C-alpha cells in the first residue's frame, strides 16, 4: 500500500508505503539482486551475465505509476491521495564492491548520459512535477544493498526543501535581476577560502552556509537549469568533477565515507529557467574519521548545527585532493 497523506502542520505530503518493509536488507554478495545473473546462479534484477549501466523500476517503490487507491478516506483537514509517480534504480556497474570513486571518468560520463535521458523522459510525464536523481551511500545512511547504485524519484509535487529553494531563487531573481546560485558561486570564487577545485565547465566548493561537515557543492559555470540544457562537453566535465569530488572525499581519511548526493534541477517542464541553476550537493555524514554527524533534536526541528568551519573543512579537502 502506498498513498500520500497531507501534513497540515507543515503543509506538505507524507508518503506512506507499507510494502517497503519487505525490501531486501543487506544480502550476502552471492545473493545480491543488483549483480548480473550468472549461469547456474540466482536470477537477479538483471537477466544478463554482464552490463554497463542498468535502469529499472524499483521493486519496492514509494511512488507508483499506477498507484492504488488509498487505504483510508481523507478529510478536509487531512486529505489523502494516490501516490502516483515513478521510482527507478540506477546500477552504476556490474561490480558488486566499490563506489562511484572507483569508476572511470568514462563510466561516470555514461552514467551522466543515462541520468540525462531519464530526466528528459520522466519530466515529460503529465503527473510529474519534479525529478530527483540521488545516491544514498553507506549503511550509515540506511542503504540496504551495498552494490553501487543510485535512484531516481519522479514526484507529483515539489519536495519541500526543493520548493523552498525554488521560491528563494525566484525571490532573489525578482529583487536583483540575477540568479541566486550564480551570485553564490561568484562569491565563493572571489573569496577562494572555501573553493575545492574547478575544471573547464564546473566548480566545486564548500558553501559558506554548509549544514554538514565536509559538504560540497558542484556547480556549472554557465547558467543552466538541467542536465538536458548542457552541452556534451559540459556533461563530460560534470563526470570529471564527480570523479574528483568522490575520490577526494574518500581520500580525506583514506576510507570510504557515507554520503548523500542530490542533483538539484529545475522543476519538470521548466526549460532555460532564468532563476534556477543546476547543481549537485554532497552531504558526507562523518564529522571526523570515526564520528558520525547525527541529525538529532535541533536538526529535526529544522535548524542544522555544523560542528566544523567551512573554511577549515575546505582546506582539509584541498589537502586530500592534492594527495590523489
């Protein structure tokens, strides 16, 4: 059962998806459902002995194309509606072990092209308002299958934080006549203390307002709102930058660290937006080598507490990058 229940305090939808309780949880390697299906072995989600990148609809989706009717009737105060949408799984590699940092730039570039294709198709569906491409990495984040993969959710609404970001960007553009994200990027480039690196088309920096220790934002120098608006060379540069950032994060303490990666793009149907700027946000969950950043009372109330200084974490990341 999946449905959308309205939260009147926050004025946002909550997805109820009870069938997800049965999803696969940390299977041994020989029973990984994301590996290729090998002769004489268990059949997996991929009925082939090898692959490059695979996309398929999640077997335990939070949102469904043909969403069932809600289990209960809503009220005027707390309405309920079918959880219509799409949830896809993106397999980065047939190799069971590893992470994005292990992939070649060529493989990540193929992944970026797959993201672009899926974003274009899912955004065209009339019931989709926002397409979120993301990766949860590490059991500390709640990942239930360690095989390198990401996900794509096509929502029938704007996720609340994305909606707030969109409204802030619109307000800034109306008041100042320029893109909020361009302004932030230029400030970081001019200041320099929080910059990590840049290539021909992208920059990477720890934002002044970082909420997570070692948070990194990746942003195209040219103002574009979505992957589909980028040139082939820009998407290649994005792949190079994702490789650099993920390898740098791993090299910080010479170990894999858990993180969430989110691709922020314009709402579905908005092309060449003057106010919105594509970017990628990385949220690492380590505040030190052996201590995690827990989202506790203050964070759950909406106010983040960062245990580090953005200027110092940026310097540490630049040192890790220099050691690559």
